C-alpha cells in the first residue's frame, strides 16, 4: 500500500509546549517544544531521535493526553487531541520512560488489574495477557514478582501492559535505555514483531542513533524543541553525505582513469592521494558495481576497494554542527 492510502495515525501542526519559569521573575519560560509538525502512518515504526532535553518526552506526553499543549493542533487515530482526549486514550498505549510495574506485585496480577482498568473482565484480561506474554517471550513470568524480573523482561512486561487493550498506536519513551546490548537487540526484534504480527504502529523516542537506524522505518530528529530532520534512516544518511568509495589503483595511468571516472559519476571532485582515489557518491551500493564495470571496460582493475557509509551521527552533525553524543 502507498503511504498516501494508509491511515494517518498521528498528525500534528505547530504543536508546542512552554513551561512557566518558577522562582525568580527574571527567569525565562522554557520553550520545550517549539511547534512541531509530525505525520505518522499506519504500520510504521517511527523514531523520535534527539539529545537529552531536546523535547522528546514532552512531545510524547502531549500526544498521549498527559500534558496539555500550549499551542498547535493534533489528531491521534482520527480524534482531536484537545477536543476529544478520551477518544484518543482509547486508541493508544503508552509505555513511560520509567516503566509502570510495581516491584512487589506479581506480574500476572499487574496485568489483570491493568486489563480491568480498561474495562475487561478478569477472564478477558487473563486471556489477552497470556497471548501478549507469549508474543513477547514472557510465558513463564505470570507468578513472578516484577522486582525479580531482568531489566529486559521487565521492559517487555511494560510493553504488554501498554498493549493489553489492543491499541492501534503505541508510544514508547526510551524503550531500551538501561538495557544491556543483547537485551536491546532482542527488544528491537519484539517491537518489529508487534508491527508485523499485530499491525501495531509504534512511535518511540530514543537518543541512541544505532537504535533509530536499526529499528525505525522513519526518524524525526529533534533538537532544542524543533524538528531538524525527517526521513528514513537511509534517506537521511544519503541526503547528508552519501557514501564514500575509495579505490587503490595499480599505477599512475590507472589512477588517472579512476579520477576521470569519479569526476563523471561522483557528486564532488574526486580526491586523489598517491594511487588512492576517493569518490563521493549518492549511494555506494548502486555506484560500486557501476564503477567496477566501467573500469573493466577499459581493462583496468582496482587492487583495493573500500566503501564507507555515513551514520545517523554524521546526519545529526551535519544538521546541528554538534555530535549527538555531546
Ligand atoms: N515540568 C517541567 N517544568 C519545567 N521544565 C520542563 C518540564 N518538563 C520538561 N522541562 C524542560 O523541557 C525541556 C525538554 O524536556 P524533555 O523531558 O521533553 O526532554 P527529552 O528530550 O525527553 O530528554 P531526555 O533524553 O533527557 O529524556 C528540558 O529543557 C526540560 O528541562
Ligand atoms: Mg525524555
């Protein structure tokens, strides 16, 4: 299905939030979110990527009806966020940055209470929970107290809670923060399965660029309360710097031929250092075979070929002049 035919589950225009400065009169109000436009479509995993304090959680809380916007409009799963927040709540799940299970409670009890909160009978809540626990590889935790679960298990239990009423759209605030690398990768797999098997649309915040890159179909980059970039990780990386292809040639004549070829195929003048020629291309995967076959036609062979791809950190650097890690 083309994106235009798919349902638009999040649509915001000029959404903003200002926090009043407390204390001294000279302190300025904090413009945490300065008017963001977001479109998220059914079946997407969308990442909201930005450094600490960028406005990610504030935006997410507004979209979940937990925080009143100071301005702008938003439609969530077809319902107007400001006029019809109760309707919005019925269609969304929210997994907060800090989790929501009580350490002393049994996992099964937490789930049943949560289901009842959404108007289910105990039997319905039990059945729904069992199915979701299975989908998230948590079949054996029912009797366990939440405090004894591993970090990754507890995070997945949070997700089960957020999904118990079968929302079309689920918001996850920093779902993998605090997890070890293996548990993070494992959770990415589970989030993809939610999308693929249940058709759930996922909007998540993260300050990990590798997470945005590996998991998200599309990314919005936010900095100082403003969206500074938007696209699939691939598009974002391609638009900023393209790929670099580095050819090591056998002799001076071959090197000159490679430079000539690079001038016609590359996006910038090729850089030559000794017998090494560096060519900037929009997309290495398609340019590389083209370069090799063009050289072959002239009976020239490169003795070394390297391709380097930009990362989302390079994208952030290009957009803001800072590294996301700073
Ligand atoms: N209740 C509040 N009162 C005053 N300022 C706030 C409040 N909540 C957030 N802020 C400020 O708004 C800005 C954005 O905060 P927010 O929590 O949205 O950032 P974030 O992108 O989620 O950061 P993190 O990666 O650290 O979770 C920050 O400057 C923060 O200090
Ligand atoms: Mg946050």
